């Protein structure tokens, strides 16, 4: 009987499990509310999950990314305080930064939604190549002018579409909210 139940459970989950590719796993630092954080990119249903101290897998009720069509390039900061990712909607990217412990707490509490701590919007430009330089500084490439970043909206001025903007490498300090 147990084998039949296990077989039924696996067959019911197989299509969902088969659609999950590129699951990103991050071990969390000591003192966190969970052992591990997982980012599960799936078209129109980007989820986060965590492994609780009791080693239970908990999956979020919310979708990651301010533009939730899909997420790309999730990266955890050294030390595990921040999770950065690119969320994409209708072909337009936004850089979202989450406090890792806020993501874990939202998962464990069953929260229905979670907004990123910060979002950078290069519209109509691009953003790619996320990587952490240190515990609080992200490096990325973009054709948007982040030297003119509006700290309130996370946006940049609309570019002159007559001139082609070069892709530049940017540093973004998540503590100050400044890009250079």
C-alpha cells in the first residue's frame, strides 16, 4: 500500500518536477532561520523554497521578481545577506535585490507576497552579468545610465533613442543605493 501511495505521489509530481530546471541552492549562514535557500525559476511561477532547521522543505506562496514572467541569474552575496536576481516581464529586465532573511521569514510564515528590498529599472535598456564584488556591492552590465539613478523609483532617465548607448559595467552598493 505504501509503495502504491508513493508511486501515485511521484506520478502526480513528475510533470511539475520535470519542468523545474536550474534550481539554485544556497547554504545559509549560521543564525539564519533556515539551513538552505533554493531559487526555482519556472516560467510564470518563480518560487523560492527553504530547508527549515527541522530539515523540512518549505515552498513559498509568492513568486520572486517584481516582473514575474521569469527570473534569471540569481546570485547570493558573500556572507548570505542579499539575494539579487534579474526578473523579466514582456522582454524587459529589472534587477531585484532581496534581504535573504526576509525571503526565508516570508516562506516560513506562509506570506502571500514579498516585495524586493530594492529594484533597479533600466527601461528600455538591458541589464546582465550579475555578480557580487563583496558583501554589499553588485557588479552588472547595462546600457542604461545608472549614474542618473532615481533612488525613489529605481529608474533611470529615458535615453536618447537616436544614439546607441554602449554597455557599461556598473557597481551598485545595496547599502547606499548608489551606482557608479
